[in-house]
C-alpha cells in the first residue's frame, strides 16, 4: 500500500459520513452497494452493480480479467470515486452520487483513514514499503493512523506474523522474503488495523504456483474467524470450499450470484457457464 492509499483519495461522502434514511437492507449489511457506476473516460468499468454482503459472510468475486472485480473492491475502500451510486458500510452511507450529480462535501483525511481502518484491503502486488522490515510494515498503520502505542502495535504485529508462520521474519526486509511471505506480511498489516471487513484483490495472482498454497491456507483460516471477507479470485477450488456466496462479474456488471456450489457447479447464466467451462479446460 502506498502512503497516498493510506491517507488520501478523491472521495466525497454524504455530509460528514452520518447515516441517511437507510432501508433495512442497507442499515444492517456489512457492505451495501446500490447501482454503482464507475467511468474512466470512455470505459464503463462498473455498470449498475448492486451487491449486499452480510456481516461474517465470505463472498468470492469471480470473472474474467477486466470484468470490474478490482474496481468494485476499490469503491468499497474509497480508492476510486464513483460516477454514480451509493456505498454504505456498516450502516453508514459514505458516498451517494445521483446520475450526473456531484457531491459537495469532501471527506477529510481523518474520515478516510477512519474508514480504511474498518475496511482492510490486500493487493495483488503486496505494496510493502521496501525500506521497512516486516514488523515495521505491519505496525505502521496502527501507529500512524490509529495512534496505537508503538509497543502495543509491535506486540500485536508480532502475534500476527507468528500466526502466519513468519515469527522468525520480523526484522527481515521485503527484498529477502518470498512472494508468499510478502503476501502474508501484507495480510498481517491489514489485520493489524482490526478491520470489520477484509477485501482481497487477486492476492495469489502474482505468486508462483508453489506459493499460492501458503496464502490460500491463511485465507481459509481467516474465513473461519467470523470476519467479513470479499475475495476477488481465480482460485475456483478456494471459492467452492470457503465462500458462502459467489458473485460472477463480466463487463462491469454482476451477471450471477448465489451460493458457491450453485454458481460454480450449476451456473444458470450462459455467460457464467462459458467462463467456468473455459477455466476447466485449462
């Protein structure tokens, strides 16, 4: 994660982020996305996406590259401004943009950081600070964003790294870690903020095949700990085994959603069927 990702983004929420008049679905959901549109020039990256994720639910986002999975995750973590739509996290509306409209009140840096402490995100390319050790990467967020005392943050970070099999790597810099180890440090860094929701953006895509299992094992473990998780992934076995629900996306739209076994083993939509058939032929 770059420092700019930790501290700033061109996001404009509703007033000071206070609750609006929410329907019951939005008020009780961990994540509520309504009619989300995202345009980059002539590219319609998200086109009317609607998604409700309940607390402690594990949801796998699947679909071809460029289908909008990563963009959807970035809207949740305030890393990309909406063109239109509503984002509500934990009962608080953070962004509500009418089609063609503009929001007037911008989030402060403090509000952005407070939100990102609630919603952790792990990226495909680790984004560790190369000049910091593993433990320094993990404690940076709690100490700078949450003002956690350094000793307390270091203790929690050490526990997380030990839990992920990296107890002997606390003082090692990223350049001396394998890809799987770097990704485990990145997951520990996100968890050190004690988030309510965890977002995983193709976290195994940049890894050598032999290292994928290291990270998948950690994610399986997290899925048993009552943590709300949204995972963009091409690992269908993981999605089938761990996800409560699978969401298939294509061309910025949610094409099909349902229980993992139903979508992955008995897809109803022709586009989902074609995607899964192509994967199975590889």
